[in-house]
C-alpha cells in the first residue's frame, strides 16, 4: 500500500495540518532548508519546533523521514526535475530516479 491510499483519522488529520504548517514556516524562511547542504542547515533543523516533534515520534522519524514527506510535490518538481535522471509522473504523483532514462508511461 502506498501512502496516498491511506485513510487518516480526524486526529491524524489535525496532526498532519500542524506538521505541514510548521514545515511551511521553515520553508518560508529558507526555501532550501530540506534540500540544502546538510551541515549548513543542521543547526536550524535541530532548533526547530518540527524537530522537537519528530524526536518524540516512534521509530525516530528523524532517521526515517522521506523527502516527499518533508516538502510538497511542487517544490520537489521545481528543485529536482532539472536533473536529467529524475522523472516525475503527475497522474500518480510519483518520482523515479534512473541514470538509464525512463520509458515508463506518464513519466517526464
């Protein structure tokens, strides 16, 4: 099952909205906070409200966060798809990375 098939409870929806708001606040301050140099961005990340929440989550989210959960799709398309090995399928909202090209239907 992919995450876009999951159904969230009302409580989870409220939590998701709070996390998205915190993420967007960080991106408004620095639009490359997620994709920039790790060591350059680390102090800001470690001192954020979002980090405070993540370190309390099970499985320590810090060690298991997916890039697509960290930033919205439009940001990723704008920042990543200029590489000739990153492809995006708008219908499925999925990325594929391949140095050999991508012949799958719908990927550009």
